[in-house]
C-alpha cells in the first residue's frame, strides 16, 4: 500500500491533553430547527397529578403520550424526507411501548458499536485479554537469529508496553539481538482497511486508522511540537519513535497564529515527514495526529527503538515474517470489559474495528477477517432473537456507509444484553452516562435523566442515532430505546434535539 499522506493546508492542531478517541465523524453547524408542537403537547399531557394515576401503573402499561410524541417527531415538517426508525421497549416485559419505522433497515452510524460490544462480550467473554509476545532463541546474553514480535489484535498496545517487553528481556540478561526483528501479523488477514473505510481514502485523521494484528498507538503517528526561542527552530518529535524521519523545520515565532504544515510520504518501509511553518513562542505543547497507511512494520520499528532505550543492541533490520521460537516475554492487555470503555463511552473506531475483526479470528479461524467477525455477530444475534430482516453488518464501528440495522433489532439487543447476567454489568458500564461522561457528558443533565440515561450516540454526515437505556428506580427494570435518523444532512441538530426531547419525555413518565 502507499504510505502517502498529503496536506496542503496546515494540519489540525490539538492542544495537550490530546483526546485519544474520536466521538463523531462530523459535527453539524446549523442551529436546532425542529418544532416540538406535538411533542410539547405530549409533555403537557403528563401534567396530570401522579396521585391520580393507578398505583399499579408500570412502564409496561400503554403510553399513548409517548406514542404521540414518536409519531409527531417522525412526521415533523422540519425533518421532511428523513428516514426515521424508533422503538421503545419495556425490558422486563419485552413489550414494545411505542414505535415507528421500527423494521426499516437504517444506517446506525456509531450505534453499530452496540452490536460489536455485545457480541464480543458474549462470544469472547468480559475477561478476555489480547496477547503480544516476543519470541526467539536466547543463548546467554544474545538472542541468536530473529526476534519475533507477534500480536493477536490488541487495540491498546503502546510504545510503553513495548518498552516493558524490552525491559523483560533485559531482566533475563539479554543484551543483544543478533538478527532481524520480525513482525508477525498473521493473526489478521492482509486487508488492513476496514470495510467501507475505502469510501474516504484521502481522510488522514486518526479516526480512520487501519487495523493489524500487531498495532501500536492505534496505528497512528503523533508529531509533538514544542516552541523554542523566538526565531529559532521548534522542537519536533514523533511517537511512536523509529518510524518517521523529519525533513525541514518549524520556526518559533515571537507571536502570531501557528502555521505548522506536515506532509507524510513513504521512504522505503518507513515514512518521511516534511514539515514547515511556524509555532508561536507562547504556544503550549501541541500535537498533530495522522494515521499511517500501511501499519505492517510500525510496531517493529517502535520495538527496535525501545530495545535501544533498554540498552539492547539490534544488529538486523525490521521485516514482516515469522519463525518458530520460544516465548521470551509476554504482554497482556486489560480485559475486554475495560477496553470496551473506549468503544462505548468515547466511540473509538479503531478499538471497535480491532475487536470486531479479532472476534472472527477467535471464534471462526485464522487469519481473522472482518467478514468473519460480521458473520459471528450475525449468527449470535439470530440465536438470541435480536436479528431482523434487511440487517447488514460489515464493520464494527459504524463509520461511513456500511451497516444497516433496525430500531427493533437494537432494542431487542439491548434487552438481551440486560437480561444476560453474564454480560450485563460490563455492557452497561461501557455505555456513556448521561450528563457525566463520554459522548453524553454535555447531554441529559436534568434531575430525571442525569445518570439514568446510559446510551450510545451516533453521528455521520446524514445520520443521527441514539440508543440505550433509561434506568428505572428501585427494582423496576429499564426502558430500552433506539432512535435512528437517516437522510438528515443539514438537519442533524434538529434530529439530535428530537431524540433528546423524546428521552426527556420518557424520563418524566418513568420518574414522575
């Protein structure tokens, strides 16, 4: 694959601390446009004193006010030509409380991560850990022949983890690698671009990073720029180290806006970064993040740099390949249940695609394929009764135009995950908490919704989605909801406001 990443305009600048995870593909710029005339009527309909309701009322009773609000949103003129699918389900009883277009297959955007998380927890189990190993023939202080870096799809591997592996070798007395570093990527197939990611090939942001069995720093490189003295060069470095050479320089300006430019291009098996422009003397440390095109050897070069830092000499080169040898050092990721926090709360596409693909390798066979992950997830959905006609699962993140699900299938999935005590705590924990964290930290801050809403957001250029739980009080189970809006380009704010308003109405009903 080509490793060219061209930038004709100054790269996007992120001031430290840099968020590692992408939550949305694009953010709408328009102001909310949806008029909630009928939805407001639904709220007013709830003004009847609670004491006048029958004491035995429960969320499983019919909700004509909720049904009215659902119909009003689906038919509102401000969402004309939009495709809408909504379903609201009482989890305890399984009763569908309100719905419209619930069986229409729609693009779920990042709500696809709900399927990835649930299938992974059910099939791999919450305690599953991803391994990365170093293998070789150790004779005294020397590894004779190649040192093999082998991975099994860990999405969280960092240069610090590779340094820990290098220190483990040093603890055993290893001071020299008398051979090449071989990067064994065989747990995954050679297709590093997840399904549908090819729809936007010129996008070099980190949310579109490729996947590989051995991956480091989410298969991205980060250039850090620190201002020097006025008129002098800025201090530049790349992380992970060892993969990128720097050509050119960035000047430290006494004042003014940052104008740093960055262009990545292939240089053999590595990359060269051509830089220019200026950074202001009073700027804080800033970072510029870009994905790599071919991640095959990225972790291998990073490992070589870490071995050198651990004062272990490497005489050979970095290559793709494998060899049989004894495991000398081993790293294990955090458990799957912890890794899913990045998927659910922060909508990390890279984590989702790595886990989705690993699902195929662990459950079906190796090398792992994204299509195998999709097949395993679809079979599981069929077994648990959460599949629907017209559903299509292609990738695990929901990025681009790939997947089709129905609102009905989403609420059924949510019910299955809630009722399965083997995965319920971990599935619930990885969702964003309304008014508290993740992609919902600025939403659902009212007394009735804060912490009671646990959900997954979804945003693409013409898609808005929100699916999750409204938790009950005491022993009462939650209400599951799925609100999917397609063909809302230019109307994302209105669709998002409609979804939030409907959840608020639900909260008034459930938490009077």
